[in-house]
C-alpha cells in the first residue's frame, strides 16, 4: 500500500455541479498548488448576494504547503476569487498566468487594494517548476486570448487540466489550440485528464468565432441609426469582432460600462485588442457624434439591473438614450438564471423603439466551449488512464463521461466528482477518498462568508410574501394586555373587505391570544410570541394564501 506521502491528491473545491467558481487543489506530500480561483454570480435563490466564492478554507489551513496559484485564463469564473483568497493567504503567494491573464488580474487586485502581488508571467510552450511539480503550458483557444491548458508532472503521474477551450480551426487572433503540445503531453503519458464539460450536451462542433464577425458586419451595414452592442467585458475576441465591424462600417466605437472600459484599456495596452486611437472614443466624446457614426460597446448582456445597457433601457444612462431606429445587439447567451432579466431588458428596448438582435434571430454569439465531437477528439489525442469531467453542472459531467466511454475509456476509470471530493492517485491506482470542507462563501456588500442560509431564506420570504409586524404591551404584574396591539403589514394584501376592518379583525384575534395566555398563566415571552405568530399566520393564510415573515414584539409595561 502506498504511503500518504506517495499519494497524489486532486481536490476540486468548485466548478462541479455548477457553472462558475472554478478551483482545484493538486496536493502531493507537503506541497500543494491551486488551479484557478473563480467566482460565481448569484441567481434568484440568493437575494442580496453580490458574489459567490468557493469555500477555500482547506487551502488557508494548509497555506504553508502552497507553492503557487496557476490561472488558466482571464475570465472571472477562474480569477474572481483571487482578491478574497489573497486577503487570507497574504500577497506572497506566486500567481502564475499569461500576459493578458495577469493584466486583468492586476487590475482586479488594484480595485481591492491588494498591493504588490507576486505575479509571475508564463507563456504557452513554457515550463516552470514549483516544489515537486513541473508545469508545461499549452495554448488553448477560448473566447479570450492567452488561455492555456496545464500539463502537471508529479512523482506519481501526470495530469492535464484543459481549462476552458474549444477547437476553433479559424481563430480570429490566429492562435489555435496547440495540438502538437497536446500530442507531446500524450506521448509523455497522461495519468489523469480533467476536461471542460460546459458544452458536453451539444452535438457536433462549436462554430468558429469568425462567423460572428460575418453576422456583425451584415447587421452594421444595414443599420441606419446608432448601434449598441452588449457583450461580456472579458470576451476579448468578441470585442475585437465588434471593433473590426465598426471600422469597416465607417463608425467609431464608444465604450461604456466600468468593466468594459477597464478591459478594453488593458487589452489594448497589452496588444490583444487592435483598434486605432482615432476609431475609439469614450462615452462623453460620443455625444458630439451623429448616431449613424457610432457603435456603443456596452456591458449588460446578462440583464444586470445596474449595467450600462439596463440603464439605457430605463432611460437613466448619463450619455446614451435609446431612440427609435437604434439597433441593439445582444452578443451573448444568458447565463442560466438570467433569462428573465435579459427578457425584461429586451422588452424595454423594444418599447423604446429599438430593433433588438440576439442569438435567436442572428448568429451574433457562439460558445467558447468545445462541443461533443471536440471533446471526443481531446480524449482521443490525450489518451488518459483516468478521466474527471470538470466545469459543468451534473448533467454536463455525465454527458462528458458518456463521451469518454464512447471513445474507449473504461467506466471504472471515469470519476464524476463533487466539490470537496478527494481523488487519490498512487501506484495502486485511483480512488475517491475522504471529502474535505467545501461549499460556498457569500459576498454581501462588506460581509464575506458569514451569511447564513436562514438570512437568504428570510430574504426570499420577504420578497415573495412580505412581512407582518405585531407589537403588544402586557402588564408586568398580571400578564394581561395593556392596550391595543399595533399591527403593521408590508408587501401583502388581505382579502375580505375594507382594509381597516380586516386589520381590526386581526387585532381581535391577537387580543384573544393574549387573553388565553394570561388566563393560562403564561409568563415566558417566547411562548407568547409563538402563539401570536401562529394565530396571525393562520389568519393571513386564510385571507391571502401567503406565508409572510411574522415578527412578534412583546413589551412589558
């Protein structure tokens, strides 16, 4: 039996059974590295939450073992947790990434006032060593330039972590996935493949990003008034396509939205976004241009309520008002959970007289993730002994596992893991060992990590069913009611006639509760509060079929 010191441990802390907050720990003996540190954006089940982080307490407790953090590319679901992680680890941990990836990370860390981080640039085709680990970096095509797969050499076996990728044969930046690098890794021997599963349910091949450029040029040529394009600010390839189409149509590009302004600035400075100074203006300079001479590049493709596009749709943007005849292009697919928000924005834009173009009406978006046939090709090129599908919901992981079976990987060598599951690899094989602490950490304003589920549940109740506040005064000596109860209802309506009459009936029920508890000699305020809540809850249910939050306050006089 292999000793614990001779076992390789692979522990995903995020990115499984979900889209986002990607993070994986690779551990051998007294050494550990982390691949990616991403965030996930909340859905309707997390009201008031700004961001969701992976629970990285396992890393913090073992920070003396941490040799570095490797980031595969610059999207926030792979980088966004870094500011929070570094606050807990300190800024002496090496962060490895390519030029553009580090440029985006540096901007994010500056926003969080994390000074002098230990950033270490890597290049595709390069090699570095950290402790007992050796790392080779392989260029991978994705929706952002400078993405890499990570080939990890360890004393026990070799791991290939693909990061996010697609196999685009006509990439707009001329940098395809490095098939030769993948083949070289395969010849060396790949013990474990960890591969992107996001698009595993999609048949065939993901279309090339180049087809979006063709669609944009056609739309821009036909548009008679202003054009507004909303996309992810980190989708640098898409931003390049918009810029190219705008210049071809004789229009200037105006950039709005904080993250869009920041990312275009960084990408241009580092040489990843190409547009002449004369062809790009800020949102204020745009005001002096005729509508037919400008393309507005904006955030808000996900219907975010405070984004630039949403403010345009609501007619409260500082510099852009959507007018009749404008063309709005949503160059993104709604993230699961954002469909309603996107639909609301589209409807508002139509009401303003704009023509709205989206993926359902034109090919203005393609995925940045490999579809089924590309995933099969990755499996056939790399020929791993063991396989772990990553980066996807459970349905995507299972779909990817079926693809692996189809190309000949034995079922016993395919592991569909959960966040926190520890896959141990030794000379005796691979097995799932114990689970480690994992889960989510909520960022809510200035609060990080201390938002209990009960808080989220209360917020959901408040948003759906409202709140009822009942305040009663009781005599400290007799326990009897010392006046009429005060009842306040917010966010709900009660059926049954005149509002004041209904409230009077509710107060009568409250009085009966106090009379009963007094007669029974109840002195415990907690018991009195529960009786008030139960009675009022039943009354409100009868009149509204709602279950609001009920707050009972008992005061002694």
